[in-house]
């Protein structure tokens, strides 16, 4: 059945399938086309994972962030795995994001919008299509939604059934997160619920504990004063995001909804386009431009000011605040050179965007032992530099995007707890990019909170 074509503010008509006429980078090739057709038909019938109501609420919050009245905290794994869809891994991620948001609220003196990089982060871009090990060449692992990491032909062959497993795992994760965040787990009267086992051993524990105590005291003070518990404070909003990489999967969950205009990608609240798939004439930009969701795009050192202005024009044709987030990831060594001309170009055209710093992806390096890692000093360096550059250029840092985990892994080096290169072998669990561990993530949040507090106004 042909897809309904709708008018678009750029004047170029759009439909949920119009991306299929453009070059689509990073898509798997499925040998079993009949199984693919059947999986996509099921996905298109299954209920959505999120609703347009939630998406519209998020868009309003993001509009606040664009105007400097709210701060976006986005974080989670580089890539989720099906095996990690279990209660501990999910609660740990939620806990670390809640703790970080508490610290950031204290520093920024404004509400923090929490967006998980989870409940759907199952597809990964790769730099090559194949991998060769001792004479055999197999397709690359592309995330649990597409194939399996094991090194056999069977495991590496893209399998359409995994699309359904990914949808189900996303639903299970979301269900648990919604119950936790609506059921009192996120109540700031009881931040002890968010404590992760090893927090008391951390050198940062004292500062965090002091902060939590003072929040508890303030809450009790206001409640005593007014004689009433503060309504709604025991619930927090939590939104989901993932890289909208696998376009057939995203398309199957993209729908028109009653009484609203446009098409919503209902697999997540806030999809983003990756650095490798942001080509102006490419399929991802074509698909994203027609979505009603707020969207983000990752930008790295190769983007030029003209390209960025064109990209922002296509992705945010009505120039709405909150519609478009630019997640910049240049690396500590390049941010000073790359960021200012881009900010200047966007400001010159008066384009509405949120500047959101991802200080992880531009700082990836390989150790002498061949292990992929990131140095805490570089991560913090890029974050601080971005904050100052944006201020100097008349813009502001609207948010941050981190790869992190609530577990005590050793994947990034440095930080107050002193993870060294020798420690990397001890507890390195990521299949793909190295993540900040709990203490490193908290330390980064504390630094950022101090930075924002020193520069209020
Ligand atoms: C990622 O976010 O895991 C990723 C691949 O990032 P980027 O698109 O910025 O390289
Ligand atoms: Co990554």
C-alpha cells in the first residue's frame, strides 16, 4: 500500500517511506526478506511504546531548555544489550541519572529534564561492514536489534526476529521505569532509595550526602510551613531516547494519531541522528524532517557552518524552540576550533537550537594494549570548554549527553577514584564504547554543577 504523502513546511512533500528514495547508510542487509516483511508487519500493528501526549510534553520542556529555563540531562549506555534487560541494570541507570539531576538542579538553579539513552538503544553504526579474524570475514556486530556479537556466521547474520525482541525489551524496560518513576521511587523525600551500593566508599560521597540532606530539610521546611505535602513531588518525569538508525524499525512505529497533526515516531520520545548518518541528502535526514517528535542530531569536527545551517533549516523548518537539539562532540583537542564558527553561523541565522555537549564521542582513544578508552580529564575539558565558548558566543549550554552506567565498571580512565590503564582489564563490560562509571559520572555532574553555580545569571 503506498504511504500517505503529506505537505511539509519546506515545500517538499514527505511520507513515512519517502526516505527509501535516498541513500540509507548503516542499514543491515537481511537475507530472509519474507521474515523481514513479517516482522515489520507485526511491528506496525503492535501498540506504540510512547504516546504523542508524552512527546508533546517533552517538546515543551525542550523549548524551555532552548530558552535557558531548563537543563537537559541525557544519558545511558552506548548500546543496550538484551541480557541487561534486568531489574538491577535498569534501576542502576535510573539511580545515577536521578542523582546527577539532583546535583545539577542544585548547581543550575533550574529544572533538569531527564532523558534516558535507553529502552530502544539497540542498533549501532559501525565504521566497517565486516570484521576479519584469523582469516575469516563475517558481518560486523550492529547491535542486539540486528545481530549477535558472537563470532559465527549464524550469529552475525542480520535476523529480523530480533527487531521484535528489541521492541519487547524496550517495552519491558519502559514499563519498569514508568512504574518506578510514578510509584514513589523517585521521591526526593527518600533519596536513600537511589543510593548505589558502593557510594559510601566514594571520595565524593560526603558532598553528595550533604546536598541530599539539605534538599530533604528544605522540602520538610516548606511542607511544615504550608502544612501540606508538596503535591506531585514524589513523581518525576522521565523520557527515553535512542539513535534512530534502523529506519525500517522506526518507520514501522511511526504513525498519525487522532486529533493531532503530523506523524509521531512512537518507538521513543526523542530520537537522534548519528554523526555517521547526518548527510543532508541522506535517508535519515529525510525521515527525521517529517517527524512530529523533537529530534536531535550529532555533530562532529567535519561539519561546516554552511552544512549545519542547512541541516538545521531542514530539520526545524518552522524554527520552533525545542524541536532541534545539536549534540556536539568534537573532542577536547578540537572543540575550541570547531564550536565557535558553528555557534556564530546558527546565531546569525537566528535558528532555534539547543546546544547539548557530548564530551565522550570525540575523546575516544585506543591504549597501547589495544583497548578503547576515554580519559576523564579530556571529557571534563571538552565539557568546560563548551560551556565557556557558548557563553562567550552569546549562546548557552542547554544540556549534556553522556555514555554512562550505574555499575562500577572500569572503561574510562581517570577521575577522583583514579582508574588507570592497568585497571581497564579488571571490569570492562561494554561491547562498544567505554562508559563513565558511577563515580566518574557523579564527579562530572558535580563539576558541572559548580561551573553552572559560579556562572549564574
Ligand atoms: C553514539 O552515540 O554511540 C555514537 C555512535 O555517537 P556518534 O554518532 O556521535 O559517533
Ligand atoms: Co557510543
